[in-house]
């Protein structure tokens, strides 16, 4: 299926496009609750109080783009009923605990600009709730009830995120509690 936005058609994803995620995460408090245990390194990241949503999201996307060859990205917007899913009439794919997502193939520019109604994490920002490149070399996922975001990918990407104070990332091990210091579970 295709949907039109910004004067062009965009491919809507199916369960096959996220089959590598569905059923491959583990329930609990570790990063592998959001990210399958298939990556070299993992991190959690969140917008610090001294950074704007735009600065934080641009820093995150800039690092992802730098560590990714030119290719489409899959952007997924969780349908909570209260947050912008960009394409409200598009079919859904289901992940995690049968949560409905709108999945569309686009790119980093769209990841930063399409969502205008904010997201779950404090209602600010434009980023999708889950996104990854076509080659699946990394995955970014923020679960419905978390105020932070989990990332899995190559070690150089995770280390670059760690070094950037605006990206505000910390490396975690797959079996480690993903909760960033200073944050609480809701």
C-alpha cells in the first residue's frame, strides 16, 4: 500500500517488515524488552532538561545518519489514540504487546519533520516511536510507558552517541536494567 504526503507516495510497511523484531524481544526491564538481542552494542538515551527537543532529536538522527549508508528508513508511529501517527488511516502492524504502529518507509528528514502532534515522551518532539534503516543495522525504539529511548546497533554508533552530551546516551548491556539514572518508571 502507498500513501501520499508532501507530493509523493510512501510505502506502508507490513508485518513482514518488522518480523525480525516481533517475537524477538524479551519481557522485563532490560534493553532487550525494546530491542532484539541481535546487535553489537546497546544504549539508552533521553532528552536532558538542558536540551530542546529539536536539538536532542537532531543530534540523535545526525549520529544515526553518519553511521548508516544511504538507504530508506522505516518509521513507526505507535497508535495510542492520543498521539500523532502521521497517516491515521493507514493499516497497522503489531509489535511488543500487540501494540498498533503505522509503519512507513521514508528517511531521516521525514523522521525529524512528519510528526507535528508530539509523542508520548513528554509530548514534545517529532521522532517516530520506533525506526530503523532498511538494512536493519540499528534500531531505535521507545516503548509506550518509557520516557527514554533504547538503541541497538554497531559499537561505533553507540560510542558516538555516548560522547555527545546532547544525545545523552549511556551504553547498557543486554541483560542490564535499561532505566537511565535519575529517571523513574511510570
